[in-house]
C-alpha cells in the first residue's frame, strides 16, 4: 500500500454520518501506528474519489483530525500526521522526566556548556550581575524528533556539571546527584516567532511560532539554583493547568 493510504471504508446503510465513519477510521490508523508521525495523509480529492463520497465529507473528516491535533496542514507540503504532543502538567519537573513518564524516548544534544556572565540570568538567580555562571544550551528530542531548545544558567557552585551528565540524565538529575532538589519555581509561559537558529534546530517549516517558558527554580532553603529560558515546537508541546475557584 502506498504511503499515506489506509484501508478505510464507508457504510452507506449505517446511521453514522459518512464523515464520522471516515474520521473514526483515520483516527484508529494513527492510534495503532498504521499512520506514523510525519507520514503524508492521502489528499482530500483522491480520498473522495477512492471512496465515491463528496469532497466536503472528506474535508469535514480531516478537520476533525486537525481539531484533535492528530494531523497538521502546511501550505506546499499537504496534510501529515502530527508528532505526538507532549502534555506537560504545571508541576515542577524536568522535560526529560516528563518524556519518560509519557513513554517517549528523550535524547539530548549539548550545544553549549561554558562559564559566562549574563546580567539577566544573574539577577534572576539573586546574584551580582557580573557573577560567572554556568551557561548550558541543549537540544531536546522526543523519539528522535526535535522538541525544544533549552537555555539554562546555574550559580558557580554547579560549574562542575558535565556535558555527559546533561546528555544522559538531564539537568535536574545532575542537581539531585549533588544533593540539590528544586522544590518551587517562578515560571512564565509565552509565544513568539522563532529565531533563524531555532528554526534550524527545531526543523520548523513555514510561519510557525514557538512556545516559550522562563523559569527560576529554588531549593529547599529558598536559594535560586537555576534559571531557564526555553522554547518548544508549539505543535508538539502543551502545558496543562489545573485551575480552581478562589
């Protein structure tokens, strides 16, 4: 069977609308792996002709998959199966650990590890602006697909953290190995257009924004232990919040 083609059929005698029958079968094909992330999906005209249904029927079925975040449409590329979105709860955790809990395989490429001065990060860490900080830049992938570019700055006490530690276990694991655990954080989430470097690193095509998150994490005695400024592929990442009434 050609890439993007799945065995879908419609039952005209069924009371279930044709578009819903089609959407349900395509959803099942994504869920069971017949359609993998990045695979092209048969275009609406061809699928309508193959099933002898109207194009609006197919369009409505496809829109259902778009609304569920299962497929994405891109001008000049067509409709493809979306990468599995990472849903991150609003709790103090690392992306590395979140991916493992979600059953995905995190991999990390350390793009930069050096001592530098950064006034913005130093202020966030409650340190003098000219303090030498450990600056870390990482590319985090999920199941081999780029997901996030992570920038972190740490106080001088953690300057012995190595690239091997960051690549194998993640930043928070490296801190825990030194007897430090973040217990509370101040966090801000936003969105912007990616830089040229971020577009390349995250394999972004077209005019897609990135989600951003800045975070200052604090240890058990109130000391600031890391400042992060991260960006994520918006189509593959979301932040889940639990709100209650006050």
